[in-house]
C-alpha cells in the first residue's frame, strides 16, 4: 500500500493493465487500463477491488460514462448489445452441438473459483475469497443483515466473514447509496410494487442523467419487453 502513490503517479496517464499492454482494451472488450481505479485511489485513498468496467457501473454517469470520448479517455470499453446477442447465439449453438454429440465436451479449468470454494466447504482445503453474504459486522457502519460482498474464510461446512476496516466517508457514501438502493429494490420485488421498483431504478447511478419523464418511458418499455417473464402484478406500470 505504501508503494501505491508512487506507482499510480507513474502510470496514471498511460494506464497499467496487469494482464497485458495498457492499450489492450482497444482489441479486448474486457480489458481496461485501471485508470478509473487509480482515479478513485487518488480521491479517496483506498483501492477498488473490481476492474474499471465494473467500478464505473456504480458511479454517477458523468464521471466516466458520459460519452464515448470520455470512456476512451479512461481507457476501457463498453460491452455492446450486439456483442451480447452474438455471444448468446454462439453459446446456445455450442450447447446444442454438445448435447447432440456433434461437439466433444472439453473439461477445462476456468478463472472462476467455484470448484475451489466447493472443495473448501467439503473440508479439502481452506480458502479466502470474496462472496455476497449478509453483513454480520464485517463491514462496520453498514446495516446489519444487508447483503455485502466481502472476503470470507471458506472451510469445512463453514463460511466466516473477514472483518474489514471502516471505509473513509467518501467511498462509504458511494457504497451506502448502492446498498440501500438494492435493499429497496428487493422489497419492491417482494411486495410486487412497481412504483417502489421504479424508485430504485431511478436512483441507480447509471440513471443519473435521466429526467423523470425519460425515466418513466424507459422503465415502461423495459416492463413491456419482459412481459413474458413477469407475474401479473408486475405487468402494469401506472406511476403518475
């Protein structure tokens, strides 16, 4: 941690990507130059755990996502809708081909830790990893019982949260906004209350540039386009 200020000062303008060149984002949609993470450290003195693409999702739209030029300035890329549609099509075709025996099933290790976590829960090893779990005090100053993502120790039939130091006030307010908004969304879904869900939708940092009229139009369109997956109570949006 003591080396970070010098490191960030050296690489802030050019960016730094731990898995390749800093400009890898130009050819790899999921790469980034860590400039968002470094910017957050310069302002708050703490380092975000996620990559830039994920961090930017939870910030005010004008910080890093206002325009394509701004995204380019921070040296990362957005995932396009066309890419997701094509990716889904290819994965479905691949799954069907394997199910029909036209393509062999290749078993290989992914970068995810699911297998390691299962082995730890079976008592075969002990592992520390991040997981979404109710807050039992591992995040001081945050609501007890709210779902938070923190490091935990995985061992035989046991998951024990690792207590963290309190966050500085700046990032704490950012995290608290998203935490409370997710809690509100949960209760809106539980109550089948579209007005409450809409309130949570409008409070998302990614919706920070929407006025109420545009927000209502977008929300209504989302409801209409997902009719087949919604219970009857959530099919009519009549927010005034």
